[in-house]
C-alpha cells in the first residue's frame, strides 16, 4: 500500500531508466543534459550496479588484434570499423564527461600475448592497421617482442607480443561512483533495491511493476523508458536476441617488483590482465565452457578459476610467487556478433543492451545515442 504523498511524488516521471550500470546512468545523464527540466529516475535491483560495470577488470580498450580479426569473420569491414569507432567515441565521451582524475585513467598502452596457434595474425597487422587508419593518427598495432623477457613472461608460451599505444586502464569503481554522483548532482533520482518485474507499454504511459515486500503493488509510470539491463534483459523481454555471459576475475596480493604495467589480452580477447599498482587483475576463460557460463548466477566456476591461476603461474608470472587476494564474477551479454542492440522496441520503450564485453568502451556513447532517440 502506498500513501497519497508517495503517489504524488514518487510514481510518475518523464523518463525512467532500468539498470544503473554505465549505459543506464549515461542514458539518464544525457537525457537530463538535453532536457534539464525533465524528471528522470533510474531503477536498480541491487544496492550496486548489478551486471558488469563495477565487476570488470577496468580496461579502456577497443579490441585486440586477434579479437578484431575474429570479428571480421562474422562482420563486414565497414561494420567492424564502425563498431571500433563507437568504442573509441565512447571512451572519449567518458573521459570528457568525468575527467581522467575521476577515472584514475592511466595510459601505459596495451599488449597482446600471441600463442603458437595465433601466429598467423602477425601477417594481418598491416591490413588491420590500414582498416583502422581513418580513426587513428598512427598505426595501432606493432610487434614488440623484446618486451616478453622484460615483462617476465614465459617465452616458450609467448612467442610474440603486439603493442597498442592507444589503450589505457581505469578504476571502474571510481568511474561508477562518480557517474552516480554526477547523476544525482543533475537531479536524477537513483533508486536501488528496485527489482523490476515487468514493463507494460500500451502506447500511453509505460507501467513499470516493481517487486517489494514493504510497499505492495508499487509501480512507476513514465512517458518513456530505457531498458539498460544487458545480460539480465531476457527476464523482462524474453524475445530479445542475446545470451548472458559470466566473466570470472581475480586480483592478486601486492607483488614486489612487478615487472609490467599496462593492459594485456590473449586468445582473441577471452583472457585479459593488467596491473593495478603492484597487483595483477586477471580475468576471462569463459571459452573453456561457453554453455556453463551462459548464466546470470554470480558464482565462481572453479574449473575456470583454476585455469586462471594456472595461466598466471605458467605464462604471466612463471618466476614470481603470488597469492590470490579476491575473486568475483560479473555478467555480460553477447550475440552472434559484437554489434550491440540499440533500438526503439515498442511505442515508448527503448533498448540499449548486448554490449559484447565492451561496456566500459561503448557505454557512454550508447547512453548518449539512446537519449537522442528518446528525446
């Protein structure tokens, strides 16, 4: 039961956004920037953003060489270039909106560890650099094998190393904390613990039904709604073409004299690691068991976790003792290719989902474009 005061002040809005991750908050901020007088509410089922925005490894990247080559197998060159461009613009938007200090942004560059199976990709460097030429002033990828020994990697397992000067790293906890602060500063209401059960769009006001133990039958009405729930979207819209994808991430205890800085990829982007000060954050491995990782459950797949530790011991830190400090899981969303879903779904409902593991890169840009569609 709700009171008269609650009904008058907390139930009707111009815009409602479901999901408080980077896409949802960016959409809300962009809506408020375009229409400062509009009432905007963001609904989040958890106490923190639930999916991957605060559960990733903190990469400011747009795709490794083998990842882009893998994309070219299922996408045209023009579509692949357009996708990279959106990621680049998204990162630029994020950095401009918050500033590098609030992101803890660092540009130590990015590297890709090439294994024996992927050595053929070295012959494609010039082709991919030419493809990306419209977006960058200098060639993106170059071979930098001398760094293999300098970084302490197992040379028998890393025959080649590719460098990308345009990649950086951020602190995604700081990113989301400051995005949420900016949203509230602009007068956007952010409600946590709001577990949306269904959306009803009859062409007028959209009714958003929320599960609650205290205020039975509570719902919110909005003129327009953005659904930014990524891997959890099928709960609300079962017909949407996406599959959730769980990602396992761990962080080590501080390592004395850690030899490398930067962000690192391997195996077509399925594995990724970086330094965080003198710690190592390492994640990935869902390609070991795709089916098991098509889930929205926040559990640690022990087989993948053990594999990550093994890779740390044998490839990344072969001569350096380490201890795992903490491990966690995040939920992403994928499709047949990396193109996200951004569309007008029904008369007053809009979608910004299926980010393909590139939410940090593309989220701010998607929020901006989604807001433009809604306005």
